C-alpha cells in the first residue's frame, strides 16, 4: 500500500512539473545537450477569439496568428516574464489597451502586422524598455502623435508601411542621425530601418526632413523601399521623394547682435537674436548648464522673420556663461551662442567698532585701553571711528600718592602723548588720501541720454567702495541753479533725472576734501523732444497741403486776369483803326495817292490786329 502511494505521488509531481499547453495552441521545447532550452508557443486556431491565459510561464516566443481575436486586454501577458518575441499577426485586432504589455521587461520584438488597429497606445512601449523591433505594417493608422516620439528612441526597426499615414511629426526625425546631432556611424549594427511605403504621403514642409534623408547617400537611416512617392499636393502627386522640391520650406538661420559681451556687475543686459526661415521659426533661449531662462520676448514683424530679446536685470556672477538662441520650424532647427562675462567687484560696508572698555577721559571717536587690563597688548591702542562723533566720559577717583601710583601716572602721560602723535599721523594720512581722490576717478562719461535724463558712469581705482562722492550738475553756464546728488565711489553710476530736452549740461564728480578746480567734469546734451518735432513735422505737412491747394487757384486767377486784359487791348485797337478808315474815306479830299496810302495803312493796321 505504501508503495502504491509513493508511485501515485511521483506521477502527480511529474504531471505538475510538465508545463500545461493551451488546447488551441502548440508548445515546442527547444532543448540543448546541457538540459536547458527555450519554449515557443504557436496559437493559430481560426476559432480562437480570446488571448490564451494559460501559456507556460517559461515561454520565450509566443505567436498568435490567423485567429479571430479582436482585443488585447490589460495585463494579458504579465506572467510571461521571460517572453522575448511576441507576434500577434494577421488577426482581427482593433483595440489594444494601454496596459496590454505590462511587465514584459525583456521583450525584444513586437509584431502586430496584418490587423485593423487605428489607434495604438504608444505610451504602452515604456513597459518594454528592451524593445527594438516594432512592426505595425498593414494596419489602419492615420497619424503618429508627437507624444509617441520619446517611446521610439530605442527602436531600431520600425515598420509603418501599408497604413493611412499622410504626414509625420517633424520632431520624429530629430531622434535619428543626422538630425539628432550625433556623428554618423558606418557600423551596420547601428542602422535604423524604416518601413514607410504604401502610405498616401502629403509632401509639404512637415515631412521635409524625411524627404531630405531619402536624398542622402550615406545615412544610418535605411528605407525598406527607396521609391517613396508623394500623393499630394496635386503638383507633386506621383513624384518620388528624391525628386520632390518643396515650396515655402526653408530651414531657419540665426544671427545674434554680438557673440561676446562683458558687462559691469549689477548692470542690465539685453541679448537679441534674429531668425529667418519658412515657415516662420520660433525662438527659444537656453543656458549652457540647462538652467531655465526667463524674461524673454519675441515678435514676428513679417512672414519668415522673427526676433527675440532676453533681458538680465542686475547681472550677477552666476549669470555669466553661454546663452544659446535656438530657432526651430518644421524644416529644421539651428542655434547661435552668446558668451556673457561679468566684470567688477561687490562693495561691502564694515560697521565701525564700538568701544568696550573705558577707564578714563578720551577724545571723540577713540578708545583707550590701559596696559593693566590686557598686558599682552601694546601700551595704547587707538581705533579711528569713521563718520562718528561720540563723546565718552568717565569719573576717575584721585588715588593716594604712592610710588606705584606715580609710575602709573607717568605711564598714562606717555600713553597719552603717543596717542596724540598717532592721531596726528592718521589725520595726515587721511588728508593725503583725500587730496588724491580726484586722481583716482577716471573715465567719467555720459551714456543713455534721453529727453529728460542721462546716466553718468565713472571708474574709481584705488578708492574704497564707501568713499563719499557728490555729483553736481546744472545747465551749461548757469551755476546759480546747480543740483547735487550724494553717492559713493563703489556704485560706479548715477541716473540724472529732471533734465530739459535739447539742452547742454555740465556735470562734475566731487570728492570730499579734494582741491578746488581739480574735480573731473564733462559736458553733454539731452535729446530733443520727439513730440515737438512731431508737431513741427505735422505743421510742415499741413502747410504743404495748403500751398498745393492754393497755388493752382492763384495761377488760375492770374490767367483769367491776363486773358481779360488781352481782350480789352484788342477792342481798343480795332476802334482806332475804324476811325482812321473813316477820316481817309472822304471823296473830295482824296486822291489816288491818298487812297493808296490809305490802303497801305489800313492793310498794316489789319495785319497788326
């Protein structure tokens, strides 16, 4: 009995160890001499209407062909963790769920050709990180969305032939050479195979990169069928890609205002780039380290032209670097780089040291430290407090006269004498420093003049950043209406406001304690008011129109007057001639000579008339 039970258990274990194969499929194990092998499953029963769910878990290749399966459900193959080849070809598939290929981490090849798929879940490809072959041949796809591009980066064999595609995203070709910027390799294993034939391609600028690749001789992108043809527009119908010439399709070009810019610390910087291309390109700014760039504006003054300006306000050292202006349209993209450098130093202000220990009367702005408190320090320490006027007082009790006290008094007198000499020395140094202030301020100039303001710039070498300076400016020759502004040497610039347009001004930079007449000064002019100029121009235009209207009227009037005067002269002349003819016509006083004379005179008169 025990033996029968053992045999029964052994048979059960052997039956469980042998993988179960679906009734409508054929399972084949390809063994090796070492006992290992791979298993493939073929399901091609015409009566099969659903994806089988009891496929052996060690299956490496699964083929579902020529069945009536219409849908691939969610997680249909999640337990097939060793599956590398999945062929679901020539069925009736119309729907594929987003999670249909969940957990297929080692899948290398996915073939869905010969179905009726019109919408493919491209985001499902992220579940197959090792996928290299994707076959969607002979389906009903009408477009490839831009969102699908990131999931096609690792695909080396993509068959989209015999679908209903008319165009492709222009960015799709950017993931492959030569548009991805990587060097072109001649290694056959790095080739990209594309099947795009038998689609009604509309040849316009959107697929210009695809047409450009078809014209290249040496490229890592290989077409299954080299004779791709255009179905539209009408003027390109039936034309091969290699011979197609596209209208209104020009790759963008970029031009920058400068390639290198050096700007003072804290100043405002404007970077500009201009781009041309068809269709009108779009401009993007980016920094070399990938950090985002804000404060940009762009405008297109006309078709095929666009400019963009990026502003940097109060530039800092972290703003230095390379900035690229990228121009992009469906025909391609290009970029130009501007290098920005920052010059100058940051001015800092150190707070004055306050006295901490006072044992006797001191002068203003000094601290006296006796030798008895801190023996390691010198006999007297003096600290000058800039721009302070603090009086420190203390009450000192008169000690008894002892030898030690006498010694202490002598030490105090000596310290006080040394303190006075040190104070005079520091005052002399300060006076000498102030006398050289005007020599260290240079490059005084005016920039950015407007109708009512101007910017004053200067460079102060050798001066502390907190050295006080005074800016004095007034209209030229009018010293009685001077205006002053306080600043410091480290600022390096000042905005002069409230100026009058079209006037000459004088401005001086004065340092405290400098010699009179040696301060740097310059003259400048403000711009004329544009509104006044516009009014004058308007007045000139109106005057010209009035003259153009009045002058013809005056000319017509003069013509009429001259015409009337001419008529009056003719009438008077005729009257005089008639009188002369009447006087010479008396028969009694006439003779042949007189008649001849009359005829002659009358003829002359008529001729003159």
